[in-house]
C-alpha cells in the first residue's frame, strides 16, 4: 500500500474509534399537551396529597382568571361546606405562575361565611404535565382538560364564572 492510502486508512480508523458509541443527543423541548396556549390554561384537579375530605377543581382561563371549587373526595360523603376560590394568574417566568385572589368558605353547620386571601406560586412540570406548589410539593394539580371550563358530566358549578 502506498503512503497516501495508508494515511487515509489510519485517519478513517482513528475517526471511527473516536466516534464509536457516541450519539448526538439533542434535548428537544417537551411536547405540551395543549399546544397554542399557556400550559396552565385548562381544567385541573388539585389533590392536597390525599389529605382532607375534598379535592379542588381549578379552571384557569386564557385571559388570566382562575376559579376553583371544593369537591368531595368520595361522592358518597358530601361536604359540610362550600369552598370557592377566584382571582387572577400571571406568568412569572417560564412554567411559573403567580396566583392572587380570594377564598370563600360557607360552613353549612353554622351558616358562617369566611373570606381569606389566596396567594401562591405554581410551577408547571412539562415532563409530567402537572402543576405543583414548591411550598407544598406533595399536593399536585392533574390536568383533566385543555379546555378552561367545568368538564361535561362533572357535578360542579363555579358561581363566579
């Protein structure tokens, strides 16, 4: 073999050895389930880590409003209260949303109506399609619809909507 061919073969073999087993792994952006809108927009069920007698239906509208209502964890055990939350959400950073609003609690036993502030920061996890509050990471929001409305067949109504 002449010197030129031997050098080319050596360079080719060296290149093959150096790149053997290597793959180009370009991180691609996760595919969001509701393309064309902010990830937070839609209907979500918040479960506070299995605690309490209720889960919460949250509706996040495109224009920055949210509404929520408490639903019994077990349909056979109705709640002794009504709880609603309403307010606004803003995008604070990529996949981070600040909520400011008010919570209203109507106790059926005493007929008391209590009001309080609802201020929290939610983070969207695109890999799992969930929302969570970093201060309470065990309680998660699970998407039930990309549409910002009470899903059909769900026995709930939002008084503010």
